[in-house]
């Protein structure tokens, strides 16, 4: 009988959703960053969430951040956004309250959240493939577009379940017993925060695309993900790494911090040709797209995107298919969402290329391993941190991040709990205000601590 039931369920598809985005209110309000339209994000007073389901955990946020993929929400490119949605999928903090089903965490404990919400019990979760969870995202649109759904994500629209995000003072974490990782005392907030997303995401790109000892690797996009992909590629033994971007500050930062080759695609319009000039006619062994779909390069694809004839631009994919060697590997960790026209399928087939959709990184698969690297001193992710700002500056931060003002890349966002309950590391940027960055650029020496009184 049970076998028949299982077979019937497999025929139906994913299991029923076991946790829900709706939250009860604990009383009182918190400050949070909410979306109201394209390029319209605001700090609002939102209700403090309460424990709604037995495995819920409420945390007081001590650090969050802004991610390059948040810009897709900022630009209104994810069609399922609703006014008032609280953003943010990378955050950490202190356990405030726990549901009766949570036995492995306790109030006052420092924890970091995975950006995805996993149930812990489905076929994928049992393999630590948390991003593929069958039971935490009820988006009918994603089901229609992809044939199935990913896990639910924090703060990333109703396409990923509609869960409130972490750019706030409090967050409800469904299935907190599996989606929160305790932080050892010898790991700072700045080191732990990025276990939420960019550390496992970048590591997954390198592991899943199969970077091996001696490989030559080209990486499109030198934002925080691209920088960390380059770091992990070298960590895995790549003999040469080439980073491609057009922002001079990013290119200089990558050369200084990682000692890699770089290509400015504003100067070298034919990127594959320039790559072969560097590594030889064979091409590179591995290409990884750590860029973004919302910035098409050519007028043709700008028009197609404007007219909604495509959602994603294929230009980087095509450059990789040309630049990689025969039988090479191409990985996509960039946040593609829908449809791209004119992909060079011929090169993919004829060259025997392995085109790998890395998918959303299964954070649970890697975060213990990466935490150990941090504790052992093999990895210090704080090299990507450029600024620290208060939560109240988030609307201005989104605008600055979108325009890449003042060299802003990865930012620590403080809340009222950060100073008293967080564990700050040495050598990281002091608290500054976004409005002061322009004047700070003309000063010599490190940025001055912000006066918030």
C-alpha cells in the first residue's frame, strides 16, 4: 500500500509545501527595507514576526548585506514582487525565540542563515541539496516555467515562496532547526555572514563545474561572487585565472587582491580573441559566468529585452562557448531567470562542451566545510568587504550599489543589535554613511567612523 502511495505521489510531482511564508505578529514594530516598485525601496516600520510553526526560529539580525542578485528585484525584473515585500537573503544574528519543535538551538546563540529554506526531510534535503528542496516553495509560476520548483528563498519575491527577508531587525526562519548554522566563538560576524550565500555559491560554481589542478579558468564578472570564484579556483589548483569585467575599480581590485589576469571588455570587444591571446589558441579549460543577465551588451539584445522578447541576454554564454576549448566545461552561476534568444547551440554541440547550470548553490552541502576553512585560517572572506553602513541607509545603498558608486561591492549592514550583540572582526571597514562616501573619497587614510547621534 505504501509503495503504491509513493508511486502516486511521484506521478503528482513534488511533495506538498510544509512551511509557509505567512507569519503572525509578536507585537511591536521593527525597521525593515521594503520594495514598492522599480528603484523604489524604503525603510519602513514593519510588524515583528512571531513563531508561527513548530520549527520556526526568530532571530535578531546583527548583520545583513546586499547582493548583486538583489538588483534584479530593485529593477523590477522579477515579476512576482509585491509592494511592501521585505528584501534580503544574506543575514545572520542571535536566536531570539524558538518554536516547540526546535531542540538544537537556544536563545542567545549566534547563527547564520542559509539563503534558501529547506525542509530537511525530502529526497534532496537528505542529500544536503538544500537549494533543490521540494517542499518549501509553492510558486505556480516557477512550476509552469521550469516544470518544478526550487527551494523557497528569503526576501526574493513570490517566485521563491514569498518569505520575508533579512534586511530587517528581526527575521522569522522557517525550519530554523535545519536552516541556521551555529557560529563558533572564534569566527567573527564578517567571516560568518557570507556563509549565507556568496561563499557556498562561489565554491559550488568551482566544484560543480569541475575546476581541477592545472586548469586555466576564465570568469565573467568580478563582483563579490566572481572574486570568490577566482579565489576558490586558485584554491583548487588552477594554473591561471582570467577575470573579465568593465569596471576599472573591480579589475584593479582583482589584480591587487588575487593576482589574476584581467580583461576589460570595454577595451577588448572580442573577449574570446583576447583570451586566446593570453592562453593560446586552444582556449581555456573552464569558463564560469558569475555576472548578471540584466545588462545586455549589444543594441540588439537591449532592444529585445526592452520589448520583453527575452528576459536574459545570451552574450556571455556565447562568449564562453567560443572561448572554451573542445570538450571544456562552462558553468552558469549567474542568476539567469527565463529565456535568452540566439544562444550558439552549434558551438555547444560541435565542440562537445559540457554546459552546466550550477543552479542555486546548496548551502547546506558546503557550509560546514567552508566554516572549517575559516576556522583553520585557510580562507578569510573579509577581503571582499568594502563598506559598512547602518540599516537606515539601505535605500541609498541600493542606488549606490546599482551605480557602483565609490567602489562599493560587498557591504556589512548593521542593525541596532550589531554593536551590543555582534562579534566584530579587526581590519574590516568602520561604520560610514552612504551620503558621506563622495567626500570620503577625497580624504586620505581610512574612512572615519560615522557619527549617528
